[in-house]
């Protein structure tokens, strides 16, 4: 196998893992989702609001963090655009989240960019998740509560 073929296969495997991450997240299948991550993987949220950790490390912590997502959001991820990188184990993907915040019934429409590193087995080692926390806060704020930029919500473990 040539280096180019190896890079193509690694890139395809890494992109498949990210696609599976989104599919399993949307389906609420956290038990399967966490297996896409290396045992010491890191999930980072640079724009996390108060009450949401900016960094989650290790499968147990990842599972605990995402275990309430299915009861919080009913979403689908769509319009995935993968950007080719020089490193085939690095995935940069843009996508949309569309759905509903379950506690309020409000729409949850989000645009995201994720930067994901995978290992030789295409397991996620580092997931940098750029999403707008204000969209989540607004979706999770009950209808009878006025919007307030100082409000925060928790939806992770």
C-alpha cells in the first residue's frame, strides 16, 4: 500500500468515526458512543457556559457527561462538510444540529465546527467542539422566563 492509499484509508476511517459520533449522539446511544473514544480521550468545549465543564477526560467521565444528553435534546445532525487536512487522522467538520430541547419543547438549531484527532485505530483522542452555548441556553430556558445573558444551564453530568 502506498503512503497516499494509507492516508486515504486513515482519513476515511477518521471521518467515519466522527459521523458515527454524531449518529450515536443523536440516537441517544451513549453506551456505544463512548466506545468511539480512546480510553484517555479528551472532549473540550472552548465556549462552555457556566455549569458545563470545558474539558472532560477519559471514557467514564465522557459517559457521565453525555448520559443526560438524550433526555435533554432530540436532535439530528445534518449537512456534514469534512475539510481535507494534511494529517489524515485530523478531522475538521462543519455541521448543523436541528431539533428540540426536550424540557421546553423549544427549537434547538445549532451550527457547529469540530476539530477531531483520532489514533491509528480511528478512535477519537481529542474532540474540540465549537458550538454556541447561547443557542442551548435559549432552547433550555422555559417560555415564561425572560431571556437573560447571565442565565446558564447544565445538561452534562
